């Protein structure tokens, strides 16, 4: 067995832009532009960034509902990038996803029990009776009651629905769950409950998470390691404490400075970035962050910084730390 | 977010366990439909018309092809010929009643066939998108611009026996484009819905997603379209009859009876010949329209 | 926008080509042709005459040759001669097109003049007695097929009152062919066509006005003290017309279908009538020409709808 559960190598997703009478492709939206990281067994990796930075696209490529333009996704040593048909379906048991919007992610016309039994039926894991048994277990695992399987999604609150979404992701006993903004649509008290549930499930079922969020506090709460994305690229990846206490990349610094400090630390100066995020259809040359970077240097404008391990376990792509 | 989702979103657990029956959204919609007086009334009237044509032998003893040669062009005579007879002595009431059978046969069989085609093609186009969608939509565009009268005439002259089933076949073969385009739009809207993505992630295949996840969620608009389609098919049958491209005149259909009104003499002085089929066509279409309206309101409570 | 329109127009070419091929094949699949029926028993050798006529029309050649020949001629603007009316197709199309346009424009004008104001009026006092009464009445009219409406109109206005003619597109006698004469003949078929679809417009207008009237910016407009009329016409009406306007383009398809049926019913010598006659008589060149003109009309109508949509709604950009 490989040391890593998941390896993502130079992953890219370009969406073509077409124009003119014959719809010639005149450019690409570089939604994800060369993302690489490795995920250990039982680890939670947080991915943060502004909206449009490509974190959700990355998540969707990992669970294979978006086909990468380039790059590889290696799951437990198997390259799953180009799997199709039956083999992809079998592989799907290993990685599941929890969605952002609990009102949109459950089929309103299906009873909860059917929603949860569906994965079992598709993968021929259980007979009807076993499936029913398993559905009850799943509901209890996520803090709902077995009777709830007869009800329909519209009868549940947002938090309860998110629990159902989690139960569905658990149904196949996956090793990896990609949580895409899984708590962003919930109110704060509910967020805490769901985060605690996720933490608890991780311990019980030895899960790994890729936790995608724009909310730094949430990511900090749940992650072991955190990756920061900007304009389709990872700019920094490190252990949670390391990243939050000693950010290397100027973008990370700026991002962290925007979080209101709960204690009077008083140590951080708020860094106000100039300008807007450039369009991913026409990203700047060199470092994608250079037009807004307070510490911009000459090489930033022409050369893309390499993705390097600057300190043990602390990766970044920034010219400040080259050599 | 529709109001009915948020308002009932947080029942207390106790309240839930007390409630015995769990109602699916579809069931709730049908219950809303049954509370719509105009729609239910229309349904009753429609059932009566269908029933009358099914029970035609009980309501008239005339055969719709029997020529009562002693009483040609007769005005209404009770009880012999309550709606008179045509130039060949065929009883109008019998033609109207038996004609309903043919019209409803065309209406319901073609509706079923066309809905099936539109669900399959619209589902495939909407689910796969890309080139599958492009190819299907090109065919749809083609069909929508094709003069289907021509196809009917050619098929009728190619197949020696010009029967009702031939007409049904021809209408199905030419009438699916509009609805398929509509269904494709519905399916395409659901393509990126999170519950559809979720189903893909748990490993559901194309047909499972189309039939189990997408189809139930377009059931409302689908039923609305289906009722409108029946109305449209009954409209089409009579229109074809007026143009002379219907089944042979000897087959009783509402269109074939109505067509008599093209003769201005009949139009002016024999209202018993054309008013009843005109009324039946109108009433059927009106009922279908009220029913489709009721279905729309029932399935989409936000709709004003 | 220009590239969008260009692309759509170019996209019509393969579509029209495919339609022409199919119509061509279908026509020739049916047994018999235009010359089978005209044989006169007084002729000595009817079969030889039929052969000669077929030869003159090129019907004895292989199908691909016939199609190619037709296409070549068609592209250079020659639509051939009618088999049964013995005149160039282009000459037949001229007056037919004029008559159909008269019918369509008149019908569309009635729809707009009747439909939109009623919708607006209903939307000003929704759920009032007038709203309910007129909505129900419109629903009933909308549910009546236009050929049945036509029968009633003929009965009352042509037979009983004798105000309008029920047949032909132009009259005979003095004043025949004048604009007034044309209008006089077009009124009943146009009214039949308009009555059933003006209900669509008023319903559409009403729903759209109510939708827009609920939006925040309308409430803001009221809140800043604008008069009811000003809000209604300046803020609500303009935006509510967006979905209504696009309906015009899509209506062309309905108008074409309606024209075929009503022109047949009224013996109104327009495109639909010409097409029907050609179909009855197997007049191949006329069938091809009318079919393609209908297809172009529908395709252009859809394009116009999409373009109008972008013109009235600045948020929509095609690229």
C-alpha cells in the first residue's frame, strides 16, 4: 500500500472560450492551473481561497465528475485520471463528496431511505433488507433517527439535510470524503455541530478529508494541513499551526490578516491588497499574485515561481524563498 | 426557495413521529390539484366525454357506417335521428359518439408515444450535453421546420390501407420535436443540480440518473405538456380533416364530421351537423387546458 | 452580435439543404406524378403524352440528376415552372407572398392591439372582477381551434351579415385588387388567426407585468414617491415587455401553420393555399419553393426572437 492515500500531480482544468462565426477557441479560462499535493491516510487537508480560485473545481476533478485537462490523480497508487465505465464506478466506492447546498444536494422526490440506499443498490452491496438495516445505522451514525428514512428532504432543516448528505457519502465506506463548502450554507451554531460530527466520523471510520472552504476559521478548526489557492494555483501548503503562525507567501499573510483575531493578539497588521483578482482567462505572467503583491520583485513579473518545499513540510510558490 | 419547503422544514421530532403517513412531494401536488375546482370539474367533464364515446353502442343503436337510405339529409327527429343524418343517411349522433373513440385513440396513443420519445431523446441530450445534445437538437430543428403535411400525404399514398393507425404513426413520427426540445431544456437545467452530481458520485449510470433523479423532478411540467399535447393532437386531427388529409371520410372522426361545415349550405342551415363535433372538440380542448393549468399550479406552488 | 447573426444565418444553410433533400425524396417516393392525373380520354395515345410531358420536365432522369439540376437552377434564382399552372414558380410566389403577408401582418396587428392592452389592464387591478371575467373569456377563446372560430365568423359575418367575403384573396368587379379590397378579404381569416393567439399575449403580458411589479426596484420607485402611472409605464411596462416581445419571432411558426389551414379553409390565395394546391397536384417545383420559404420564415423568426431578446434586454449578450 502506498504511503499516500491521494496524490494530485500538476492538475489542470482549462475551459475553452470560443468566439467568432465558427466558434474558434480563442483562449481558456484556467480554472485550475497546475495543482500538486499529497494526502496521507487519515489526514484532513483544508483548501482555502477566494471564490473563483479553483478550489471547488479541484475537488470536483478529484471525485471525477470533471475531467482534468491535464495532470494525474493517483488514488492509493492507482492512476484514476482516465478511468471510465465499470472500473470508475467500482473505484467510486473509495471517494465520496459532501456538497455545499443542503437544499440542492438531495433529490426532493426521493425518500431519505431511498437516497441512502441508492449507493448500496448501485454497487450491489446489500439486499433490500440489509440495505434497510444499513440505512438505519447510517442515520443513527449521523445523529438522525431510523424513522427518518421514510420522510422526504423537504421535511428537514438545513443542518439535518447536511447530515443526510454526509450519511450518503458514508454509505459506501469510502476512504476519502471531499467536503465542498460543506458548512458554508449553515448558520454558525449548526456549523459547529456539523464540524464536530465530521471530526467524530473521521475518528470512527478512519476517514480522510479534503475540506474546501472560503472560511479560514472553519478550515483552521478541522484541518491537519492547509493549502491556500490563488487564481487556480496552490500558493502555499503547510501544517495548520505552521501555516497560521508563520505564513510564508504574501497572499497567505494578507488573507490571514483579514481574519478578526479572537484574542487581542495585536501582532498582525491588516494588509490591504490593491486591485482585484485578475481574470483566470488572462492570468498575469510570472507569479499570478505579482500585480497585487506588496513584496513584488523583478523575477515575479516574468517567471512563475516553482512549487518548493521551503521548510520541512512547508511548501510554497514564491520568489522570496527561491534558493 | 419555495415557501412550502421552508415553512415545513423544521417540525419537531415529536410531531413527526405522531404523523402516520408520510406524503411525498408528488402526492402533495396531486392533493393540491384535487382542491382546484376548475381542474377537477374539467376532469369530470372530460371523463364523461370519453365515457360517452366508449359506451357509444349504449347511447345510440345506429352504426356509424349504416346508411339509412330512407332518411338522407334528415333534420333532427326524436327519437330516430336525434341529430339528423348526412347526405348518405348516416346518423350524426352515431358519428359524433364513435368519432370520439378515434379522436381519443389518436390523442392518447400519440401522446404516450411522443412523451416516450421526448423523454428518451430529451433525457439523453440533457444528460450528456456536448455532441450528443448537438446531434439530437439538429434533428429536432430539422423536424420543426419540416412540412409534415407532405410526409403525411406521401406516407398515405405509399401505404395502401389508409387507416387510423397509419395516421397515428405519422403524427407520432412528425410531432415529437417541440416537446423533445422542451424536455431537453428541463433535463439540461438539472444536469448541474447537486443531487444529480451526487448521484454520479455514488456511481449512478446515465439511465438511473435520467429516470430516477431527473424525470421525477420534471414530472409537473411533463404532465402539463402531456395534457396540452392531447389537446393539440385532437386539434390536429380535425385540422387535417378540413384540409382533406385525414383518415377516409367513412371513418367517423370529429374532424370528418366537422368538415361538413365547409359546405356553406351545411354551415348555414344544418347546424346540427357541425355544431356538435365543434362543441366536442372545443370542450375537450378547454378541459385539457384547465387540467394542465391545474397541474401547473399544483406542481409549482410559486406560480401565480 | 453581428458574428452571432452571421453564425446563425450560416447555420441555416445546411438545415435548408437537408430539408430540400428530404422534401425532394419524399415527393418522388409517392407513386404517380403531376401528369398522371391530367390525361384526357379524348387523347389518342395518353401514355405517350404523359411520357413526353415527363421527359420535358426531366422526370425520366435519375433522381440525383434531377435534384442536382433543381439545386443548380434554384441557387441561380430559377425556381422552375409549375407543372400544372404552366407559369414560372417565381411569378406564382409573388402575389401569394403578398397575400400571406397581408394576412400575417393584419393578424399580428390585431393580436398586439387587442392582446397587450388587455393584459396590461388586467395587471393594473389583478384579481378584480374584470381580471377574472376577461381571463376566463380569453381562456375560452384560446381553447377554441381557429378553424371553428372561422366557421362561426363565416356564419355571422359572411353569411348572415354579409359584411366580409368568406372566399378568395381578391374580389371581382370594380375596385378588385386595391388595398381596400385586399384588406376586406383578409379580415376574416386574419381575425380567426388572431383571436386564438391574442389570449396568449394578454396572458403573457399580465403575468409578466405582475412578475416585474413585485420586484424590489419597483417598490423603490413607489417608495421614492413616483406617481402610479409613472412607475407603471416607465419602470414596469418596459421590462415586462421583454418576454412578450420575443414571442413575436416564435409566432411566425404558428402563423405559417395557421396560414396553411385557414388559407385552405377560406380559399385565400396565399402561400399556404399555393402549397396545398401543389401538394394535391404533385406540382414538384412549387412544393419545393413553398416548403423552403416556410422553413426560411420559421428559421428567421427564431433568429429575430433571439435578437430581439438581446436588444430589449441589455443583460443578454451573444458571443
